[in-house]
C-alpha cells in the first residue's frame, strides 16, 4: 500500500493464541497537519466500543496511532471500523501485530516469530514493505536485506520483490518499529 493509496482491505493472517501483542493497534498516516482532526474523528468513532481507547496524534508528522485493549475490539474489528468510517485526511491504515524497538535484532526477532507461528506452508514468496521516520534505523533497505536474508537462510520464505504472495509492513517511527501481521497480496 503506497502513501497515495486509500485504505485497502488485505487478508490478515493472524496468529491465534499468540502473545505477540495484547493490544489492538493501528498505524494511520494522515494528511500533514491534520493529525489532530483525524485523532478527534477517530476518538468519536471508537469511544462507544472502548472507553479506554488511546488515540495518539504525532503533530507535524502525518501519523496517528490508535490502541485498544478492549477484547471485543480485536484487530480485525478495529481495522474494519476505521476503514468503513473512512475519515477524511487518512492516507493509509496499517494493522499492527507487534511493536518492537527500532533495532535490527529486535525487528528480526519479531518477524521471525510472526512467520514461524503463521499457519502457512513454508517457504512462501514474501516481501517486507518498510517506511521509516526518524533516525533510529539508518535505512529501510538495510532492514529488508538483514531480515529477509535471515528468514530466507532459515528456509521460511523466498524473498521475491515482484511476485510475492505475502507481505509484512514495517512502519518505523523514532525508536519504535510497528510491524503488521502477515498479509496476503490481493490481485
């Protein structure tokens, strides 16, 4: 999903019973300088479902992070609510399965766990889509090479940038890496 595309629904491959992340989290990119407006719209939308919803706008960054701990508001439901609402000024919505420190080893460990626990026959054609904001990681290209070659060497995936079947999005914001579930490529 590119920045200029609207929110698309992908098939998320969630790992049931895993302790990867106990909260439902969305990483939302917005129109620059509209973070507060989007956060307010999302808060109004989601407060009936979760009284303790946390909506964090990152001013002048084009980012809003939504976190819910309500069991009835699982990741799929939270994602669907936001996509169906389609507030203005939202460029993309990325469901988050794992939040790790923005360090190569931490990202590698998180992706390894996600892929290892995914009930898909391995190896499968795979790619990492990455975007960084901040200075914790020097480049997404290095993250993709480091993690991709590790997973490929283990025989879990075949990294294929053009004909991939599944992908993972990594959104790096300052000292955190927001990692999506494994998603099936549509079309």
